[in-house]
C-alpha cells in the first residue's frame, strides 16, 4: 500500500470512528452531564482568566468543608477573573441560573465534584467494581491506576505498594466472574489477563531522582519485585507508567532488570509507557525493542505509546536551566513523530516480536492512522490495542468498541482530594489550544482534524 492509499484508509477509518462518536453523543444518556461539561470546556478554552479561576477553585474544592466555604472560594476566584464577563455568566447559566448567586456557586461546586467522579472510577477497586464490570459488559477492558499524594516518606511508598497489592487481588477476584469476551482476552500471542494494573514507580519510593539513582533503585526494587511476583501468581498484567523525564532512566532500568530475572521468564505479562513527545523517543523505542530481542520471555511485552502528559513541566524546566527542551515544541512535528513510532511498533509486531502495541490517544487521526497501518500490514484486528482515559475518552471508547477493535480504559481510583491534581492536569491538557479534544469541542471540521500532520 503506497502513501496515498494509506492516507485514504486513514480518512475512512477516521470517518468511521467519528460516526461512532456522533452515535455516542446522541446516546448522551450514559453521561447526562456531558453536554454541560462540553459547554464548560468551550468556555474554558476561550477565556484564560476563567480557566485560571476555575482551576484554582477545583484545587481548593476538596478542602472546603461547608457550602459557605465553597461559595466564598468560587465567588473570590470568579471575581478575580472578572465575574461580569460573558463566560462567567455562561458558567452561571450552565448551572441553570441567570446570575452567579450563592446557591448557584454551590451547585457549581457540586458540579466540579461530580466531574471529578467522572474521571475517577471510585475510592478503591472495590468501590469501582460495578463500573469496571459495566465497562467489560460494554466490550471495554480496563487498567487501574491508583491516585495518591506525592510519596515523601518510605512509609508512604510502602502504603502505595500495599494498595497495589490489594487492588491486584481485588481485580483478579472480581474479574473472574466477568463473561468471556474473545476480543478482550485473547490475541495472536495468547491470553490477555483481565486484571491489569498501571503502577507509578515514583510512588513506590520517595527517592526516585536522577541525582540519587542507586538509592532510588534499591528502595523501589523490593516493592516492585513483590508486585511482579503477585501479578505472576494471579495471572495479572503489570504496567509501568512513565512520568517526568528526570525519572525515565531509573524507572526503565529497574523494570527491565527485574523482568530479566529467571523467575519472570514465563510471566507475568508486563509493559511500559513510551512518551512520543520526547525528541529522543525513537532511541528509547529501539532500546526497548533491542532488549526484547535479547531477552525472549514466555509472556508478551506491551508498549503503550502516549504523547506525554508533562509537556509544560518539561518546557518550563528546560527554560529555567537554559537547556534545549527535550520535547517537540511544534504540535504537528509531535503528531508526525507519534505516527512514525506507531508504524515502528506495528512493524515490529508484524515482524514476529512478542510485542503488544497499545496506542493511547483521544486524537481520532492518531487512532485512525494506527488502525489503517495495522490493516495495511495484514495484522489481525486483535493485534492492536487502543487505549483511552476514563472521563475524557468515554465516547471515543464507545466508538472504538463499535468499530470492533479492542479498547482499554485507564481508570484512576482514589479519593477526591488525590483526584483533584489529576483532574486539573487533564483539564489543563485538554482545554489548551493545542489539544485535539479542544478542537473537537469547538466544532472543528472532521476532515481538517483527520489531515496528515
Ligand atoms: C491510556 C492512557 C495512559 C496514559 N499514560 C500516560 C503515562 O504513563 N505517562 C504520560 O506522560 N502520559 C500518559 N497518558 C497521557 C497522554 O500522554 C495524554 O493523554 C496525551 O498527551 C494527550 O494526547 P492525545 O493524543 O490524546 O491528544 P492530542 O491533542 O493529540 O495531543 C496533545 C498532546 O500533544 C503534546 N503537545 C501539546 N502541545 C504541544 C506543542 N506545542 N508541541 C508539541 N507537542 C505538544 C502534549 O503531549 C499533549 O498532551 C496516558 C494517556 C492514555 C490515554
């Protein structure tokens, strides 16, 4: 298939996904708040002062113990943003009032809380169980992520490891009762575990910093080792998330070192995240593929390709130190590179590697490109996994499932306070002018959104 034919296929796949999205929209019954939230997102995109005010409000929301406090904070923040502005009035209308009166502000506070709940599946795995079962019934598999405060002490690291242990056990137990689903639990490389946990290695130790790698590795090693042993025992998948660049080397080295141990030769299935926004991500991918070739294991390895969630952090940090930014600073280059990495991953799978490519994005162009290229290589539909975040990618997940492809929903669990930092990051990311979801929210033409980057 030549370039032009591939482009044609990308557009066809993209249009099919978009049609699925439109269908998901009319089924807004699943999320009665979705339309209101979309209006709020539109307001946020166009008004930086309102964005700043609401982010500050969202931040203090869990610390508010009474409605009075809540109202006071919201009023103060909106006053700073110029409460008389059109968008502030729109926010008031969103909650059904003509003006932002005190009861309305309270309702907005509750709205923020319920919005956070859409992003967070529950306080823990048990609380999230009905939601996880329901996703499975709708043809979507899951991975769980435990939200928490920053790990500042060894006992907090230990506590996080214990929560991971409890979550793995709870997931294995609850998922045993789910109905069989061929697409979600098998591919050409063998069975796919129903229980799947995403772990943040920096939460396992307070010392994961580049200037103390030895200390960090020894502190996190034992905890990660135990989690791998438990995942093998329960036949679960353990995935390692990637965070800011200063921890990438320590995390990668530690994880690969442990997976290479004889005791893990046949399991568990495991995986790592590759951040395509890093300009050296191709070298990182080649390193991972080289490692896989040298360490053949009985259990497949998943590489989850994301763009990266710490773009602002990396850019600001580099500017502070007078370094060159380690990330692409032009959106189109970033997207082009993401497609390049997607093709490399799928080529490696087509070449016979025990590799599971997982394309994690809400960008229909990125997803459609992955599907079209995978088909062009002649790979079976189950060879490619697509992944989205709960709350942001619900409609996209529905569209992917309707398309007949495997979709995994990344479900954070934790309390509301811990969830706030997560919510703010997701909102900031997705109401920035550079985001695909922002463009989609403001009604951009699908043909333009599907154009080659
Ligand atoms: C299942 C799942 C798991 C994830 N796990 C991780 C993880 O472990 N680690 C992690 O870092 N992220 C993770 N993410 C978050 C992911 O990185 C963000 O969702 C993603 O960055 C948003 O990309 P998109 O393709 O959905 O949207 P798009 O709108 O297509 O892309 C937005 C992204 O482009 C990049 N970008 C923004 N502005 C610019 C610019 N000016 N120049 C160049 N690039 C720019 C940023 O990375 C931004 O997030 C995960 C996402 C999913 C769906």
